[in-house]
């Protein structure tokens, strides 16, 4: 019936109904349709291939046919400019909607334009790590000395800094700067990752609806993080800072152990890769490189021990510092000797001095970090005491706030969190300990590209490649660790006016170094003790 109706309209108007929008060859120019036919064509639903291709043809003529007769199928009296502006507005709205859907959609959409084809699980972990780094950057800005002074120079921004257009602000800039602000930022990040750790309990594959929350809705996740952060700054001082300090101590202790596990895995992977290259290529070159790196690590450790004795001990007193340095030095010598014993080499052919030298260097760093928190000025030349609520006009008691161990700790924190996010271990035993094990489930790399565009692919349809809850717990501990690192592990006093270094921080770091050495020693002797298990 529709075709008959179109034929009757065509006969009445003298037009060819096969291609009504084309120019008539007899007329020598563009020919417009009658208003009745235009109204009938606009009311008819678009169906079939012809209806689908007609809009693109009409767009092409409206944009390129502005010269002669008034353009393809435009109504009489309609200019080319209005059609182009309407089409431009439509394209702009479509582009905006695509960006919004990208922010609210899955992780692959966010990074498909700037990253090569990658696994969905890897990109999700990377984005959560970026959230952690963003919070860390905000915390660093909040604790930098002199920021409050600069804010007071902005008229109308802080309380007492003047007014703008007669409007006086009542914002106390000291309330969102300094150690209290870092504690609240750490609380917000920890609460954010704790929320996702609870939500993602027992997610087995990407078919679980909660997996979509893990791998998508990044714009809304960012809003949640911002909301928690804003709410954290409304927490009254009271006992919050003092209590949260101990949460940070416990979390940092656990994260130091996680750092050591990752360091052990990295050292094993490094040694295995170089030994494999030595077997396949020039053996002398690779063995020489192994020996050179091992020598550098041990030389740096010995130099660090000498400096610790010089700067953090005195001939009289400083008994704790002498004991800590000596005990850790002896333990490092023990694990180095054990790593090259014949029985250990037989059970673990890839174990050796490279791993032991790296663990030794890390242990000496943790010892240095602990000694930097000794609350005795006589035994700690780097001790910092800072008035946390000094006014912007009062001179600062110290020109520097961060010490060297904190800067090194920040670098190690960044490397370890990236290590957690970007790769899984080459060793099944470490994978089991960290609950991260890559699986071959899901689409393969062959389906990662569509039309030449790099896209992430879902590799978790048959099973997750890492434990979602454990990953968020690791980031939670990392947030607590960076909170303590940025504040130098200093605890506010009862009046919340002065930060002081407590013995608690010293003992936590020393105990974590001992626990790390015992853990590494266990990785060496475990194949001899548990002979029925595969440690290859």
C-alpha cells in the first residue's frame, strides 16, 4: 500500500519516485519536492537499506550543494547555513555523549585510544592505582611547606586574607593543610578501597554483575572518592588523628611485608631471566653482569652500614641504634651465606647472591628509616619537630619537612604499586601468596582489535585473573603506608600542636625488617623442609 501511495504521489507531482532526491537530468539543476511529499516522507518510519542510506546522502548534498539551486531535498526557503549548523550541533552532541559513556563505561573504553591491546583486568588495576596516585599527589600538595603562605596571598581565598568584591571568606586554610589533612586524605582513600574490597568478595568471573562495577563506571567511582574525601574533612579533630595514627602503623607494617614479597619475586625473576639468557647466548657477558650488579648492591649496603654507624650512633649512648644496625647486619650475612649453600642450590638452582644482595640492601634501607624516627636528638641528626598549626605570618621552625628516608620510601611505594597493577608473578608460589594468577580465560589477543583500533579484551569470562578483594586490600594498605610516609611516621601530641617521632614507629620498622628477612630465609629452606611440594 505504501508503494501504491508513493506511485500516486509521484504521478501527481511529475517526479520519478525511484530516486526522488536526485536532480532531474532534464531540468539541468536541482529540483525540490512538493511540500506534501516532503511531509509524507518525514512522517514515514525509516526502514530498510534505502531509508538507512538516505540520511547520509542528504547530509552530503546539504553540505556540498550550496552552489546552485537550493540544495537537494531542503524545503524552499531553507538556507545551507542552517542545515550545516544543525548537523554540526548533532555531531557535537553525539561526541559529548560518547565521551560521557566512555567515562561511565568500562575500563577498555577509557584507555583504548592511548594504550595497546591489553587485558581488561590489567587496565582496571591500573586505573585504581591511578586513583591512589591522585590521592597521593593531593596529599603531597597539602603537606608541602609554604603552601598555606601562598594561599593567604590569594585575596578572598583564606580567612584573614582580605576580601573580593566586598565578600569576606571564612575558610580556615590550616584545616585542610598539614598532617591533619594528610590523615584525612589517607582515611578517604582507605575507606574507598575498603568499600570495594567488601563489594568484591567472592567474585569468580566477569559474568558476576559486580565485575561490571570493578571494571567500569569510572566516572561515578571518581565521584564516590571525591565525596568520601570531602566528608573526611568534616571529621572533628578530637581523638581521630591519634587513633588513626595506630591504624596507619598496622597497615604500614603489613604493606612493608608485601613490599618485601614483591621484592623477593622481582629478584627471583631477574636472576632467572639473566641465567636463561646466559644459557641461550653469550654466557660470559650475562654472568659478568650478574656479578657486577651483585657487587654494586653489596657495596652500597656496606657503605650504608658505615654511614649509619657514623651518623646514628655515638661512642657513648645510642645503644638501641647500635643494636639495630648490628643485628640486621648479622641477619643479612646469614641469609647471604644460606643462599649459596650446596643443599639450597640443589633444591633451588636459581637462588643466589643476586637475590640476597637486593634483600640486604632493602633491609639496610628499612633500618635507616627506623633510625630516622628515633626520638632522641643526640642519636638522630635528622630528627624533625614541626609546629603543625603555626600561623601563615609566623616563621617556620624548619625550612625542610621531608627527610631522605621518606623520599626513598615514596619511590619504593610507587614502584611496588605499579608492580602490583601491571603484572603478575612468574612464580606460582608467589601468585598463591599474593592471590594473583593470570589465567587464559576469556577472549584472546586476536579479538583485541576491531577495525584497527586497539581495545582491551575480557580475559575473565571463565575466571578472574586476580582476587578483587585482595587487590583492594593491598591498595588500602598502600594508602595507609603513604599516609605514614608523608608524615614521617610522626604522631601529634595531646594538644595536636606538635608532631613528634614515637618509638612505636622505630619498633614497627625494625620488626618488619626482621620479619622480611625471616620470610626470605623461609623461601630458601622451604624446599628442604617440605619435600612433597613443588617449589620449582
